[in-house]
């Protein structure tokens, strides 16, 4: 029977660490780290996530600001807002919640956020830093996944890790982090032949596709660790991951739930990244 890795509880541990750091930083530098979150339009899921981010920032005692912009804002106006925040010395971290409305080029937005304020770790300079093994901001969800795995004291060296999904936000960066820990990493995706067979090779299985029920218990190696990054709504409108929890949990040794797994850790690691940005700006 699988044990639950409680992301919600672990996120509180991380946020408490940040809270202590914020107090120390304020005493040392005379100001608190400041995170600005921008949301464009009214995607209800995004609204929940950004509200959770601002709430977490308040919990840690850091400064934060939520900027809500209309869905029909021009790309030029959004980029202008970002440049303004880049130039504001009080702002340490800038996050533009994705996805953006279709008329706005996400790549341009990501490229415009200055690298030193890129709390998401999406800027090309941070991506290059990650792949070259240099000091950089690591994207929040992959960082949260590693912290979840570390929380159960699991040694990744020499283990087979399978990542299902190849996004820039989760799949690709988490594969690199697993590689850094000496796991043997396979990246699977929508065109992978016999996904079940590939998944069954995994000692650690990470699913980040966005498709409810993509992976079930028959695709999991007995005793595997399962980290479910999916954030879907099933037919009844209930939040669920990519993994069919009911059939997977009895096969896995450890498994993250949805909700209460990776989601809260993404937000907790965002707080850590804001501290990182604050500190690199002091130099
Ligand atoms: N720029 N855009 C940017 N950065 C990010 O790191 C994200 N991501 C993803 C979507 N777009 C982004 C998030 O913030 C996904 N994501 C995210 C963050 C938090 C939660 C889920 C996804 C979360 O809090 N999940 C809760 C349930 C929330 C609910 O009730 O709907 C959980 O327990 O899993």
C-alpha cells in the first residue's frame, strides 16, 4: 500500500523556513523581499493559483502585489508594465501567470522579465544556467518535486526515473534535476510508443501532461514512487491529476495526491525563489 507524500504539510514547512529568512533579511537589509504577480484575464483556475501565491507571500511576511489586467490588454501595454517593474528597485520578483490570452506572445513576455527578477526560472538565461549547471533560478514546480522526493529520504542515484511530459515549465527542467542527482532519466510524451511499458521501468514516475487517467495502476512498477503534477477536472468537476489514484496507490510505495501534492509545493518554492532573487539583487 502506498504512503501519501503530503505536499500541503511540506509546503508549510518550506513557508516557515522562508518566514524566518524574511525576518532575518529585513533585519539585515532594512527591507523585505517583494514579489509582484500579474494575471491577465479571468481564467478561474489561474485566479485560484495567483490568489494562493499572494496568500503564501503574506504568510511569510514578504511584500507582495497582485496586478490584475484585463484580457484584452495589448501586448505592448503588458510589456510596458513589465519594464516598469524591472526598473522598480523595490521589486525583487516578477511572475506573469500562464497561460496568457492568445493575442499575447508568451515568449516575448518571458524574455522581457529581467533575468534577475525571473522568480519562475523561465528566462532563457535561467534555462541555460540550469542546463549548464550554473547558479540560476530553478522553476518552482520542478524544485517542489525534488523537495517532495527528498522529504521521504529517497536516494535517486542509479534509479530509473520516467518523466511523462516535455513542457518547458515541468518536464524538461525536472528531467535535468533528476539527472543532476544521478538518476537514469527517460522523457516520455504523447507520441511515446507503449507508454505503459516505459512507465513500468520507472522507480520514480513523474506525470506532467494534463490528462486525467493517463496513468493507472497497471502502468506502475510495484513499489515505485509516483509524483503527479497533473491538474485536471474530471467529469464530475472534481480536481484530479494525471494518475488514476485509486488503482495506482495500492501499487506505489509513495504517491502524491491531487490536490495537496505538487500544487502547494509549487507555491512554496516560489517563495524560496523570491528570496533567491532578493539576495542576488543585494550583490
Ligand atoms: N508563470 N504560470 C507561471 N508560473 C507557474 O508556476 C505556473 N503554474 C502552473 C500554471 N501557470 C503558471 C502554477 O502556478 C500550475 N501552477 C499551479 C500552482 C498552484 C496550484 C496548482 C497549479 C495549487 O495551488 N493547487 C492546489 C489546488 C488548487 C485548487 O483548489 O484549484 C493543490 O492542492 O494542488
